[in-house]
C-alpha cells in the first residue's frame, strides 16, 4: 500500500480536472487572440473557466481575476509591482509579511530589503498564527503592503485574515492573502473579508502545478510585471495563456467548493483519528492541536528522532509524509513552527506532518497508524530517547 | 475539413508529448523537494527532462538551463532582472531590442524606458531581418542587453543571430535570443553561435502553453525575479515545478530535433506549393519571399482586402490562418512587417499568413489553395480592387 499524505505540497490531479483539460491537450485549439473558429471557441472556454473562479471565490463582478503560472509568480509579480510602482518612487518604504510566509514571498521580500525597503515579519503566536494586534507595531502610513497567508501549510493553522484585513482597511494599506491552502478546506468568500488581493496556485487543489490565479479588488491597481498582456483576454499577464491549465483550475475550484463539506467532515474525521492514535505515543507531540486548523492537516514533533530518518522509514512502509522546512532561503529563514511555538529548539529537526486529501481512505489511515507505530518502535530502539513513564512526568 | 495553419501562435500538443506527461496528470507524484519515494522519482524524471533540453540545444554541461512558465515570463523576468541588477544601480542605462520583438519584450522595454532606461529598437530591413551592422548605431559601453529573436513568427524571416552574437561578444554586451519559433524548424546549436541567453516557450513546438525554459551561458549572472527557488532542483525559478509540463517540454524538444529534417524538406515542400499556387493570383504578394525563412511559414499581403475579412472567409471554408498584429501595446507598436518592408502603408491591414506544422498534410494544403482562391474571388467581387493585367503593369 502506498499512502500519499503530502497534499499540502502537491496534490494528485483530480480525474475530472484532467477530463476537463484533455480537449486542449488532445486536439489543436486556438489562441485567444486568433481570428478563426478555434480562437473563438478558446475564448468561450476561457470565459467559462474564469466564471468558475468568480463563483469559487464569490468574487463580485466588478473585481478582476486573472490566470497566472502559480504561487511563485503570484508573489514575485506582486512584490516586483509594489517595488516598481510604490517603493522606487519613494511613495512607500515598507512591507509587512509573516515570519512564516512562503519561499517566494520571503525571497522577494529579501530582494526588496536589499533595495532599501524595510521588511517587517509578523511573529506567529503559540497557536501558530499571526496575532492581528501585532500589526499595530509595524503599520505606518508608508507601508506598501501587508501579506499574510490564510493557512500555514506546515501546521495547518488558520490565520485570522478577517481581522487583519479589517485593520489594513482602517489604515488604508493594501492586504494580500495567499489562499492556496485554504481553498476546498475552509469556506472562502472574498466579499466577506474583502482582501485587496488574493491569490492561489492549483497544485494544492487537485489541479496541475503551473497554473494559478490572482484576484484583485476593483480598487486595487495591479502593476503587471509579466508583460505583454493584450486586453481583454489576458488582462494583466502576458501570454500565450495556458488554456488547458486555466480550464483545469476552474474545474478544480468548482470541485473544491463541492467537496468542502466532505473535507470538513469526512476528511477531518480521518485526520482526527490519525491524530488521536499517534498523540498517545510517547514523545509524540501534536503541534497547534488546539488552534483553528484546516481539516486535512496534522503536524507532530517527535522527541529524539530526526525528520529525515522518520520520513525515510515511513516511506519504506509505504507512507509519504512531510517535515517542516528548516533550510534557509539565502540569509533568511522561514521561522520554524516549533520555534514559533516556543518549543525546545532541537525539535525543529524532529517534525513529521500528514496532509490528507479528499482521496484519502480509512484503510490508508489505518495503514499510516500501523506504519508510524512500527517506525517509532524501530527507530527508538536505536535512539537515545528515554521514555519517561507518564506518572513521573 | 478543418485545416489549422496558425502554428506559429499555438501548436497542437504532440500525442507523444501528452503520453509523456500523462503519468504526472493521472497519478499522484511528489514535489522535487519531498523526502519520499514519489519525490525521488520526480527528481529523476525532472533530470531526464532537463537532459533532453541540454541535448536539444546542444548546451554545454557547464551552462545552466531552467524551466519557466513560457515566453512572457522569460522576457519579463529577464528585463526585470536587468533592470534591478544593472539599470537601477546605474551601471548600465540602455537596452537594444528589435522593432519586431514580441509583446512581452516590447511592453517590458517600455516599462524600463518609463523608469529612465534608454531603449533602442533595431530596424528591420527589406528582407524582414535585423541588419547586424545597425547594432553599431546603438551599442555603447552602458548597453545592458541586446535581444533579437531568432525568427520572426509573422513573416518567418530568420535573423542573423550568429553575426549579432559575434558583435555583442566583441563589445562585451550580453546577447539574448528567443528561439521559440526556430526550434524544430532550423538547426540550433547554442555552442555554434554562443548567445549569453536563449529562451523559448513550449506552445510553438507541440508542447502545451504554460511551460518554457531559459538557457544561460555559464558566465551569465541571471538575477531571478520569480522568487523562491531552492537549489539545486529549481535553480533560478521558484516552484512548485510544473513537472508534467517540464517532461512534456523535454519530449517536445526531442521530437523537434527528430523532425527537423522532415520540417526542412517535407513541410517546406508543402509550404512552397501553397506559396507557388497563391503568388500567381492577382494582387497577392508574398512577403520576404526571397529571404532566409523557416520552412513552415508563408505570409502574404493581399491588395484591397482586409485581414479580418479574409480570415473570416477562410475560416468559413475550414482554413484557420493568421494575420499580422497591428494593435499597439500601450503607446508602442511592433512595427508592421509591411511597413518595415517599405510597402504601401495600407497593406498592413491586408496580411494573411499560413504557418504549417509537421502534422500538415497534402490534402490540407490542396484544400487551403482551393479555399483561398474561392475566398479571393468572392471577396474581390465586393471590393474596389481592380485587376491590372500583367502586361500593363
């Protein structure tokens, strides 16, 4: 049995998504700008896919959504635009992100800093989330942007983006959130919390990697840095459009909305079962367990064992899990979850996480529990970890 | 019969390319960074795809190649990098492109100009190509980059990139060329003409849109602007990698090399046949017919008829062709081919082009000739164009 539980990094493409994409991979189709039948048909398909994004995000008609190549581009393009349009002109001089923002946001921010922009990283509290109040320590009239992801893909913790958006709105600072790990896992309605920008990549919602989208509130002026867009089809991003991907992303978002209840109940049940089984094991500490989390994710720190070794051993047993990133991005590092939670610093090398999907089965979870227990027993027989009986703790 | 002859804009995905991609669309696969079996297998597949790019470009081992999301990103990322690394620092202050560069390059250059950079557009001569000698009019010690595409996708004319590269090398200015429309149509060996940068998108070589690559000579310092890459897998571009696309691009490049002879002989024969049949018709002028052209392309100006009308009528007959872009990009415009060739300015609205592929058949060309003749006769019956008998010309 091969159990894939690394779905916060990369999901399997949903067969229905692939079916939707296939016409554009199996048959010739036209460019959106082409003046012939296939071009016209492509424009129709493009509009249908775009409609699905509006529906999936509950985006108002007057807002803008455009397709991109995914998360790294979303974040990079946003930061380069902010940089060229606001920082360089001297209108703004600082940027606020989370100390747990992703690699693209982190490295982009580091670049802006190298160009003279001040970057503040909002700390994450003991629940693994950004405390909205902490914004007051950094917001200034010259803040160009606040960016906090909706969900931490390693811990699964849900950031209070409603409150953060509210504060940003009050201080008239644009607020961006990455929704990649929230879609299909928690309800999402852009009109409810009204971010200025929201973006996501398809890789975590059962669409292929290499396609994504950006939502812009109608008042937000996006400065394109992937040049060559010719309106109205491509909007803010040069082409040619990845139409197969766009259609796939539309379908994936539609399916994510349809599956929301399932993820919030059935997938959550499976996750909880996994968590309950493993948390009773000696030295196995569930992280941010009491915080608001997405229903598919559980992250543990395991005393005395290294992540790589655990992953290796789990993999031998047919279970594909993940560990938290610890390598730095240049001089910068995403702050380790364990450190943010105030745990023993050594534990940052001892995490192991499981990210389920709507395709995860009961049998797979049973197998995972069994494999984890065997792994623990086997590796502990080599390790210096000493089990302290509960009564002595 | 539906004949697709708009292959310089978008090609059909080759069935073999799709087969190569399918494992990554049908099965779960791992992220390149993941520490489990699927991650390891993805890394292997990634390296195989990368190998195919090295082979297809004849790239030396010490050079770098990385995957991107395609042409628009290639050009935008390059220009933003040049801008941040060279222009802003005051080390360089100008950029040289072609007056026939594509939308992304044109709009990116326009952005750099708005930020104080000087942009020179190399004129295109009567053969539809950039005269290398014209570089001497613009090259200065503060030129940051020269970018000229290998092939003009509208006319099919082949730019003398060897000579341009040679001049750039002599003056120590980095030279970039877009190879998108050259791959699989003319021999390409980066070691033979030694550009500093060469890039391409998959859409014109029977790979899907949304995937591309950038080749860097070992001495060239690429400044990444799609942030978040974690070496050695992603190299200069943040992820997650579109692995299905990367594998597809590798396969497409392999097939392009295999099909080169076929394109240069069989496809050329079909193109020539189409050209011979149509050029004898009254007021139908083949453009850059005597220049060095890629074997799949023929472009005409048709006196007295508008492009849109011709495309509409051809499409009704089942033939999907293209016309030259005439709409401006913001204030800038790619110079119309007809204008560059010194033809009557009105002809810029009267072009119609046919771009074949290795999938084009003899029957399709016969159908195209027939449809074109009918179109011409039908539309001319409405137009004010008067045929001047040959002996009176």
